[in-house]
C-alpha cells in the first residue's frame, strides 16, 4: 500500500471521471457509447481502457454525480443508459475549472515565457 | 422511471455483455469475421472478472476491506511467530472459557426464566408476625388466612397451597417409595399448565374424602406406565389407599423441586375450633399476581385479610412467634428459590471476571513486547504514509484476531466445564438442570471475547503506534521510546498482582471458613453410624405399632455382628422431616412463656448410638417409657432460651406441659445438635420417651440410627430382610452412612471454595508468568547495560540483586494495592464466611506471603540469566 501508487491511481481516476462527466453532458449514453465518444472527441489520443470504464461509472453513481435508466438503443435493443445528475453537472464545472488551472500551470512550467 | 431505489449492481453482467456485443458488431462492420470480432472485443475489454470485481469493490465499504486486510496480515504474522500467538491465545481461551462456563452457571441458576408461565408473576405468599421470632424453617401461611383470602382475592388470582409428601406406591408395577407433592387444584393454574393427558384436579377434589385422585408427573408416567394414554383412569395404591389417575402434568414440570413423581390434591385442614382456639395449621402457598397488580398491592391485600380475622390465636403465635400485628409477605418465587445461592453465584462471577482481567493484562504485556520488537516495522509503515489511527486500527485488529481465536478455543473449555457442572456442583444448588451452553452463553462469550481483545489491545496499540513517521524513524528502537511502554508494562503487572492478591485473600477467607465449618461439632458423632428409615403403612401407622415394630427391629439389629448400639426416633439428624411443637412453659415469670422446640420421641439406645453429649442429668431409659411421670431431656439451646432464670434445670416439673393431666419432669440436658447439617444453627430441642402418652407427633417413620464397630455400610444389606420378616408392607429406605450425608451438607461451601481457590491459583499463575515475562524482557533489553556493569566489576550477586529488586519492587506494589482492595472486597464476603471476621489476620498475612513467594520464584530464571552473563559477549551485542 504505497502512497505514490495510490496518488497515481487517483490522478487517472480523476481524469477519466472528468471525461465521462463531460461526455454525458451531451445526453444520456450507454457504456460503449461513452467509450466511443471519448475516443472520437480526443482524436483517438485518449484511449480509455475499456475495463476501467465500469468501475469509474459506478464510482460516479455512488457519489451521486450520474444516474442510470434502462432504455432501448437506436437499433431497438435494451441498454443501460447513464446520465448526468444536477449534482454531477455542478461537479463537472468544478472539475473542469480545476483541470484548466492545472493545465495552465503545467503549460507555464513546461514552456516558461 | 420507477421511484424505488435500484441496485446499480443488479444488471452489471448484462451491461458488460451489451458492451462486448456492441464492440463485436462494430468490429464486424469493419469487416472482421464474427469469431475474430468477438475475440478482439474481449481482448480490448480486458478481464471481465477483474472488472466485475473492481466494480463490486466500489460498493464495498472501505472498512470491511481494511479489516479483512488487517486480519489476514495479522494471521500471517502470527503464523510466522507462533509462540507469542499461542501463549496469548491459550491465556484468553482459558479466561473466556471459564468465564462462559461460570456465566452459564450463574445465568441458568439465577436468571433463566422459570420454564412455566410468566415466571416473574408467580409469587410465594406467607404470613409473619412483625418482630416475632418464628422458627418455621420455610415461609408459610396459616389455614384461616389462606381460606379467607381465597374467598375474595383481587391482587392475586389462583392462590394455591401445597405440601411435600412421600408415598409408598403399589399396584401396577413394583412397590416403591416416591417423592410427591400435595397441591391445591389452583396450583396448575398458577403456572398456566395444560395437562399432557387427562385433566388436572377439580376444586371439589380438594375436599377431605374426595381427594382419592392423582396427577402423574410426566417422567413418572413414562417410567412406570410407558407413557400409555390408558394410564389415565387406572388405580394405583399410595400408602395403602387406592387412588385414580386423572391426568398427567406436562413434560418438565415438577414442583417445588426436581423429581416429584406425582401430585395429590392438597386438602386445607379444617378450621374447626378446638377448646376455644381455632386449630392452626400452616403450609406453604403460592399465587399468581393478577394482571396489573404489584407485589406491594398483593401484600397490602393479604395483610388486610389476616388483620380482619382478629388478633392471632395463641397457636398462631406459637408458629409465627409472638410479636406485632400479623401481616402477609409476597415474594417472587424465582428470587426466593435462588436467594440462598445468590451470594455464592455472584462471588464466583466476580472472581472469574477478575481471572479474565489478569489474563488480559498478561496478553497486553505480550503485545507490548511485540510492539517494541516491531518498532522499526511500524516506523516504516508510518513513514510510508500510514496514519497513527490506521496503525492503531491494525494493532487492535491483531489483538481481536487473537481474542477471537481464543474465544473459539474457549468455547471448547466452556463446553467441557458446562457438561460437568451437574457432577461438580452440589445437588442442593437449585435449577442446575437449567445450566446449558446456549445462545445466551454464546452471546456472552462473544461479548467477553471482544472485551478481552480490546482490553488486551488498546494500551499496547496506543503505545506501539508511532506518533509520527519522523519521530518513529529517529527514535526506533532506542531505549527512550520504550520507557513509556515499560511504564505501562509495570502498571499492568502491578494491577495483575493486586487482582491475584484480592482473589488469594478472598479464597483464603473461604477456605478458612470452610475448615471451620467442617470442624463444627454437630452434637453427635456421625462416624460409624448407619441411618435408615422404615415407614409404617396407612392404617397401621399408630404409635403402638411404631413402638412395637421399632423394638422388634432394634432387637434384631443389635444382634447383628459389628453393631455396637442402635436406637430409633420419630426424627433424626439429617432426616428430611422435622416435628416442631409449641407449648406453654409456666415458669416463675408472671406471664407464661410460650416455648417452641423440635420434639423427638426416642427409644432407649438412640442417644448412645448417636453419642449425643450429656451435659447434666441422664438420658432416657426403658423405665421412662412406662413411668407415670413423663421424663424429658432438653438441649442447651432450650435451657438457655427458656430456662435461663438461674435456678437448677434438672428436676423441674410442669403439670400439663405436653398433654392435659400429665406431669413432665426435666431429667437431663444434652448438647446442641445441628439437625440440618454443618451450616445449621442450633434450635431448642426436647427428647421424650416412647410411652403411653403419645403426646408428640410420632409420625409414621421409624428413623433408625445404628452405630457399628466397622464400616457402617456393611450392615445396610441386612436391614431389608429383618424388616420384611417383621412387616412385609413397610419399606426400608433412605439408608445412608451418616458421615457422608453430614459432609454433603457443606457441599455448596465446598464447591464455592474449591472454585474460588482455583480462580486464585489461576490468577496467581498468570501474574507469575507476567512477572517472569516482564523481567526476562527487561534483562534482555538491559543486556548491554548489565554487561557494562559486569565489566566494571559488578559481582554476579549484584546483578542478581538488580533483577530481583526490580521484580520484588513491582510485586510489593501489587501486593500492597491488593491488600487494600481485598480489605474492601472481604466485607462483601461477610455473608459467605462462617465464624471468620472479614479482616481475618491469617488470610491477610498468608495470601500476600504466598504471592511474594511465587513472585520470587518468577524472578528466578531471569535472575539466573543475568548472573550467567558473559561481559565480553554482552558488550558485543547490539
């Protein structure tokens, strides 16, 4: 139970969480759609490990940031749809600004003016 | 959407399957073959099992995870160093096991609800005269009071009287003598019973002449009638009188104690007046409190009833003692049943808890040693980010794991002990059959286990967990950080020693008291005496027949080889019947004294066979039986209570003392007899000769006492044939060696004393092990220091003295604290000790001395190790 390893996991989780929340802002989606959307919107730079998507989804459900419904998909099949909750929407704003601050700071450090 | 809360885990598998199917379809759309597409999808997803696991972990509370992690870590580390774990586990197993066993004993005897009805509402009702000195052995009520109250009870319903009986049964099987109870029909309602077969008594069957019915106890129905339903309606013969079986009581019901074989109707003696005074008869009675009624209300109602009857008749004064106004007492039966053993049970409970406490202190010390030796490991954990709380939690988990293992092992100990309680505990302890290892006992064991784990673990965990990573790494494992832990160890040791001393002093008080009890003079010489009883049957039970049969039996018994002397009486020491008489003793005082005494009708030879002590005058002789003047021998207690006017006792004559028109003369004084055993108190007693007067109730039992030169049991086989020749219908029973019965009367005291002494030994042993452990640890911790001292010229004896001084210092502190605590505890034991003051000097000197000797012994090995120290080697050790 080393701390460094824990911190790294935290970081990745946080990133994936942010990506999921951002994706669901466009509307409810099932797991596969979320994965595809992240891949597509990041020009395939961000490759979500498919297996880690589901624990992340459940973590977000547990925190109350996303909910889920059962619906039918475009080709008329049953599917579990994840959607953003009001709390999740607020959290997305917080996380986004946090991320942007971090990104700006990183940029300043890496490319000093 | 449905508003109900859905479990997000419900459709996890389906969700993942959907995902894989979509991925597969996309792969196919990209032109892959279906099989390859599915394989690629699975590859891209990774392990479904691991994912599922990870999702479930999201929903698992963190603490479960941590506890499981800590517990498995603890188990692994115990397996690596099993010595520590085994000692700690065995210590706690012993403590928890013995505690659970004692708990189930105390719970079963004192607290388990009575098996029938709403037990707390079943009460005993009895009568007393405020301030009067009643010498009735049990709480009883008079017939007038009972009848008057029964007419209009409000605070109680189902008022029931009873009397213990013994019958000779014949018809429908072998002749045998059985214990039974005569009960009011209402008694079955008091307990809310339903018959297992047939019916209970009708109220009309409790009238004289109509009482020719019986209800069988369930066990007896099984035993004698094989549980056949046609037993109801059959006739059996009790004491020569035919009786019809009308029903069977439910399984397990026996009253007032175990092994009552059947029930007969209790006929309340008639209230007919006899020469002006109402005839007073007393008997025990119970009732059920009416719904909503309290004990106080019932007492007020009963007292009002008895006072409405007017001033108590003289006969009632004789029974309840002359005193203030009559009143009624109401007590819950369960409390009353268990009251005699309550102090003993509570003492055992307290004692065994102390043993567990000592065990916990020892295990706590072990954990402290272990914590010290793991200081570096804990420091590293702290350095890599484990908080203090996290490490404390981990250490506590370890002690709980040890306690848990100890608890499981302890169940085996408890199970063995509980199974042997009925054999170990004296039969006089009520409700022993209620003692069992059940859910209540298991719940207790779980609580005890957790408590023991925390007690043993909290102090070590707090002391071993570093307060911060920096401090931990800097200090570990230097002597300064262990100083605090060392103080805790010493404090624990002082506590253990103190507790052990308290137990030692307490058990020493009990042992000394028990020795006193055994050394009491019962007033007769029980060694080499065989006691037996012959019961006259039915109509043959007359005083004349008694006298004739007794004389014939004694003639033959005296002729047996090995018999030195023999006699018979209407009652005998340690027999279960007692006849008490009351009479007016007209002395020189202005007011006639009302005397009460146990009245024995004795044959010649009785006093000799029992070796009663003659103080003055003479015992009764054959001539007294025929004399016109009734000769009477009184005991010392009688003389000191009733004949204490300083005038000579012998030769006093009383006209009409025991019967109208007969003069009684006191011809002798004998030493007090403890009729009911070694814990009995002396009561006034008189002996009269069997004569034509028939003044004192002689009963139907011929109580034989036979003194032998050899083993009294050797004479026993001859008795039945002697009696059968003389009267085939009279059973011989209760043939016992008197000394055995006498020593059994101290059985409860012996039991409690043995157990407490065992606890004390256990506690002392644990404390000694603890002292040994602390000293050994200190010697190894100070190895270098001792080496330096040796190198600088300290002699071996100096090194030994260093170690012993530390050990004795700790012990002395513990012993001093123990003596102070024991002085307080001893006061609580007052009711349990006999003729020993609570501050008995012998106990308070002997117990600490024993503790000191054991402490010295515990110092031995560490001191020897210190003396054998090689300075050069010691200085090289790190």
